[in-house]
C-alpha cells in the first residue's frame, strides 16, 4: 500500500512538478478522481493552512471529507504494547486506527513532536500507528519529524520562480521564542537533496539536524557566507536535535532582514513571527513568496491525494 | 470588491426583501449559483444560529463549505503593525488573511467585541483585517460592532409580518447578567432607519448607542411611553457604549412581559435568557416571532452570499 | 413523527437485518434517498466511531451534513421550565431545539448521562428536549440511557456471524477505572430480547440494570457459569444503577480472557481499555469481532437514517 508520509514517497519528482503546474493552471483537472471516496482528516494539533488547503484539495478532487480534532473531540490514545490501560488513555491506537479505516478510504494525520522524548518522536508513533493499523493509505499532514506536503509546496514554488537552471537555495535557521519541531526543516532538506539546486544549510552550532537527514551535506555556521549568491532563502526555526527539544540560541542576529536577503526570494512555511524570525520589510517586500507558497499547499495536497487514489485502487 | 459587512452593503433593500420572499418560498432557487466555489467560515467566537444557518444557506447555493474554529483549532493572531512578535501571538493578520484567501472564494468571519478597548472594537480589527488582506469578499457573521445578517433577517421578518403599510417598531433594551456587545442593536437601528417604519428606541440612561448609529433619532428613556401602539417590539440587551462595556443597570422592570407587549409581535435574535430578558409568557405566547426570525437567518445568508457571488465575479 | 431513539423504534427487526446485509454488500444502494436534505449532528460529548460512521452513512445516502460540538462551539442549555436564567445557562432547550430544526431536516444528538442525578438522566432531558421542540426527526447518537445505533450494529454483527439458528449470547460486565453510563448495556439487552438468541447477562451484585430493561430476565452473578457454551460474548462496563453512578467493584477477575472466551466470538463497542476490560490476547486473537462491529456502525446509521427519511416524508 502506498502512503504519502515522506518526501521519498514521491516516485518521480519531475513528473509531479509538471503535473503540479497543470493543476495550478487548472485546479479542477482531476475533479472526478475521488468521486465516491471519503477522506478523513484527523488533527492531533492545531492547523490553519494544512486544514484548509487539504480540504480544498480534496474537494477539487471530488472527495468527500470528514474533519475531526482528535484531542478535543475524542480522547487520549495509548501507543505502548501490553499496557494495562487503567490510566489516562482510553483507546489503543490499534483499535482507533483500524476503526477510522472502516469509515474512510484515505486518512490524513497531523501529530506533532512532543519534543520531550527524541526516540518516541522519531519513531513517529502516531503516524506509524495509523500506517500499521488503519488498513488504508495515510497522508502525513505534518508528523513529529516531517512535513512532506509543505516540502512539496516548497519544491513547486522554487520550480515556478527559478530564474536559472540550477538556483542556489539556502535554508537559514532563525530564532523563535518557543521550542519548535524539526519536521519542516527535515522535509525541506530531504526535498532539496532531490531537486537540481545548489543547496546550503546554515544554522548556529548545536542545531544540526538528525543523522541521515543531511546525507553528506555539511551545514555552514556563518549565515553571511551561506547566503552569498542565494536565489531562494528558506527561513525556519527549529529546536535542537542533539540537546533534544531545547532552545540553545535566541540571537536576533539570525533574523532574516532585507539587507541579508538581497534580491533572493524569501520563503517561509508560515505561521511566522514578524520581527523575530523575519523583518517586516522582507515579508512586506517584493521578494516574499510566502503567499504563493501557501497557495501551492493546495496543489501539493492534490498531487499527494491523487497519487494515493491512483496507486492504491 | 463588494463585501457584506454592514447593512449599508445592501444596495437596494426593497429588491433584497422581494428576493428574500422568493427564496423563502423556494430555497433552492439559486442552487447552482455557487457551484465550484468554496466558502470558508472562520469562528473566533461561539455560534449556533449563525454557524448552522450560514452553512445551510451555502449548501442551498451549491457552495462547498469549510468551517474552522480559529481559537481552538488555530492560534492567536497579531493585529498591530511593526510588533516584535515574541509573545502570545503566533501569526499576523496580514499572513493569516492572505492565506485563507488562497483557499476560499468567500470568507465569513465571526469576531465579537472584547468590550475592554472601545477604539479597538470599533476599529473592527479582525473583520477589517480580513477585508484588507484576504483578497476575497468577506461576510460578516457578527463582528465587534455589527451583525448585518441578523439585521437582514429582522427586516425580512418585519416585512413578512407587517399588518400596516408603516408599522411602529420599537427596540427595547433589556437587562442581562453579562456585559454584551452593541453589535445586534447597532445593526438593527441602522436597518430600521432604512425601512419604511415608525421606529423608536428605548433604553435606560447611559445606554446610548455609538454616535452615528442613531442618526437624528432620539432615544426614549420611558419604556412604557415608547411601547405605546407598537406593532413589533425587538428586545435586546447591550452594555454601555459611553461607560464602555460595563453593566450600568440590571433593573428587572425593563424585562419584556406579556402586559407590556400587548398585541405587538415580539422579536429577539436569540439566544435569550428566559425571565431575565423576556417572560416565559411572551416567548411561549402567540405573538413571538423568534423561531420564524431564526428561520429567516438562512434566507438572509443566502441573500448576502448571492450578492457576493453575483457582484464579485 | 418517527424518531430513532430506542431499539423499540425499529418496527420490523428481521427486515432491517436483511436490508443491512444489502447495504453492507452495496453501501451506495440508497445514495439518492437523502438528496436535497440536511442532517445536523450535535455533539454534547466526545465521539469517534459515532461521529465518523454517522457522517459516512449520511454521505452514502446523499445527505448534506453539518457537525457541531455543542459544548465548545455553543453554550450551556437550560432544561427546567420557569427558571429565571440569570446563571450559567445561556439558552433554553425550547429555543435551541426549535432553531436547529429550522436548519436541518434531521437532527442527531449525542448527550451522555451525567451520572449524578438518576431521575434527570433517565428522563433523557437533552434527547427528549430535542424530540419535543425541534419539530424534525431525531437520531439518538448515544443518550443518557441508550445507544440504539450501537445495539443495531451489534444485532447486525451477531446476525452475520451466527453459526447456529439460536446462538447463545452473553453480556458480561467488566471492570473499568471510571464510572460509565448504562446506555450501551441497556440498549444491548433491549435488542437481544428482540433477537432469536439464548441470552444471558452476568455481572457482580449491585450492577442490576434499570427496572424494565431486563424484562423477566434474571442476571447470573457467576461469570463462569454464564459463559458456558457461549457463541458470542459481549463485554462492557457500566456503573451501578442502584447506587447510581458509582463504582462498586473493580475486581480484575471479571476481565475477559482468552481462557474464559473459549471459541466464542468477542464483542465490545469500543473504545476499550486493554488488559483492564479485556486481555490483549482476546482483542488480538482470531475471535475478536470489534473491527467488523465498528464497520457495521455505518450500516446501522444508514438503516436508521433511511427509516427517518422514508417514514417522515
């Protein structure tokens, strides 16, 4: 069974990018693909863009959609095997996932990292629990360690705005008042490694991503050096992987400014904290792609859902 | 771009009332008007009537609907310009509104007055933020200072039940244990000033509505005098505008009773506190229009959405 | 007006079971029955299976669905007559129900027992409030004292898996860390009394169900004796009816195990606490029907909704 849980779940990236261009031009191109099928979106965490863009994509494909906020509308799930469930968890993932799979042809899951237990987060217990037990294709709407729908929208946007055959793309860490997961950064790196781009990652010491994510890529600790000649600058905060889930650095010098950006395009997955992560002048300036990037979330969700519908039937 | 944010956004009220009669008789009259378009309803506050009637109206127009509770399912928005967002707000209205506008053809907003900062409430920062930044037509589902969907249902109901060419309509303030916004009263007054009715407003001293709302109209502080000869009595609590957001009066003598009502029709937007705002005998009696008025909320939402669809295409 | 609020609302059970088999084989058999009609689902309590299966059933019948969480998205309702509503309740059931009935052709209600006031719970104030005041057919999605959609799915499942003309069915109480309502047990007993089965109920002393539920049936206090020769074992916790809403017994000896089950089928409505209510070996073993039973919730909701659509038009 094919899922869309990782950027590696895209078999042929150039073909997806081409189809994405067609869908951007004609959003109802595949409007009958999902007819008679139901997509259930389960949110364990808050969502704006993912919630709305995935629903919109599903509607454009003719799917029926059911949305559920698992925390407030359901109850706490148990993930461990063999537990005597006499505490705060009311249902095991084995039953919950299998049951949801009875009512939906496709299931989308949003479940963030807890940032307390690295092994648990990187084991992706919620997402993988649904993969193991739901019996239907799963769509990752941002899991503990990855956000492949965002990364696909990132790729579509870079593909659309590239001005050279092999643009320079820089992922630049930024400060943030709260500890955030590594999910967006992980998937962005994994996606860029598959694109025909000159890719650089810059962050302060202590913010190295998980082993395997970077492949052979070495981060550059000097932001100024990393940004030289950039065509696209993708800014994102994440908390430390090494010193797991902690904030090691809040140096405002890492904030993206118009000076640093130069004539590169600015990208961020949103939501973004103005004048902490990035200066107003960048977001409100002519090089910001944040809104077209958000718009591409509908296209990326259509691509992923179409893939699940076409390859699992 | 045309929005439906104020009773003034109705260009030709008699034509709307006539179309409302047609829609009441034939709810699926415009069932293809919204085909292929999406309405996103964003709730910053609780809702029963508005939530369900607007969804129902959208379905009757063939629109696809996405509903989101911004508070519990999203995060806190920032409205100020130039802020360093290192506190409790996670996204600026500039981004949030622009993003929502990428996924929906129409956006409905419900965002009540905070009743702490009069300038902020009357600046309508949430509603106007979406107007400025969403890039799509906005539907006011009750904002800080107005509730034009309610006022349109009020007008439709008075139009249907009027027994004379120019009926006497009285807006009568009522006590309430909690401080409530002026939104419903404001829009009702603004709507009645456009109707061919003999209109009177009665409330205790200190409850004068915002400058401009009343036009040249003078309130009557003596409820008994105001109610004489009334054909329609619209009862509603609001907190003080002058002494902003406070409760100045809880005198039960202002409660509406069957004696005071006489043979006038009783109206209230609901929810209503029985035996505080209005006596059981009125609500359960033959002159109460609260349920037909609630039913007209579907018609008023259809009229407003149809207007947005027809004049913005 | 016909509602589906009790197992007694099924006029002809064998005919429903036969139609259920047809719907299980062909879920879109009645796909045009609900066209142009709207179902509103109101949740006063959390839900997973009921939420999703009822939505799915509605979609399969061509109904439009509106879902609302009454607690978090609305406000507290008043049920008493004549109350002066100056406290925590903002709207009376009379208005709330009548208003919802203006926007929907069918209304589903989920409202659990509070387990504090037995008279109030067994008076079914929420469910019956909607029956009295909504003016449209009501679907019970688990009320204070009954869960007839679950019981119908139970009947469908027993009907499908029965290996003898008159199988032995045992309802076996199980321990649980929290006090749970009697709703599922009540409806299961009422349903089994209408089925052609050899039915036994076993529970510890003090857990007798409400008068009338059991008819002439006598409970067996010895679980081992009750389970002898069982074809189906339905396991469920409930709190005491006599000593209302309390936990009298948490003896782990009442947990269902593979040894006790033998070659009988295991049933539970879910969610279930593993190794408290039932051992892992049972749930993960070949005799567990919990997932097919959950799947039958879609069929049972289709049957009930189809009945409401067909007999109320």
